[in-house]
C-alpha cells in the first residue's frame, strides 16, 4: 500500500458524511505507519471506541470506509472474512458499514467479520505450515496476500 497522509485519507472516504470525515481522529503514530507492510490501513477512533476506519487501495486509488463495531462479541471462534486465517491469534469482530450514496442515507448497510485489531496484513505474511512435501510456502504466502487485497476491495466495491 502506498503511504498516505491525513489529507489524502480524509479525501478518500465514500460512505461518510463531511461532518464524519471532519471529525476523524487519526492514530498518533500515523507518520510512523509502515504502509509497505499493509494491504489496508485500519484503526479505531480513540474518541468513539465503536467507530473504525479502513483505507484500502482499490483500482489504484485509496478508498476509505467508516465502520461500526458491534458491542456484542461473537460467541464462537469466528474466521475473519478478509484474511481467512484459521490459526488466528486474535479475536474476530463483526463490523457494519453504511452503503455509499442514497442507499446509505436510506439506512442500507453491509457487514463482515474482520480481525478485531485489523491484523490481517500480519496474518497473511506469516509463513504457513508445511502442508506436504514440496509445498511452496512462499507462493502460499503471496496468494494469501493477494486474496486479502481482493476480499477488502470486494467489500469496498459492494458499498457502492
């Protein structure tokens, strides 16, 4: 992912009002984020704990989305819909996003299960275990990174 600053991130949002975009609180260490190791950039708003933001590269452009985290946790061990990691070291949380445009203004939303701490990029970069003799672990890792980017982009596109 290419490096982004506050201005570029604010300009990228599709499903947020101007007021919501203006009120975004960025992480204090935004200037230290290693975007080269991220497939998307996600964070929680420290002033509004249920509000989260994700910025992803979709069709060569940064696209930001506003998410709402549910208050209730999943009762069973869920699998992240974005990174598909079955050996998660962290919890998965349900997030909902308002659709863009008139559909969103009418209350239409979509939801998905995402790693609670937005650690998908770290998850897909871990070498998978050796599945069988001759298994190409590096290729498997590359394919996991590609699938993560595809899943995030598909979710963002579905928002409109």
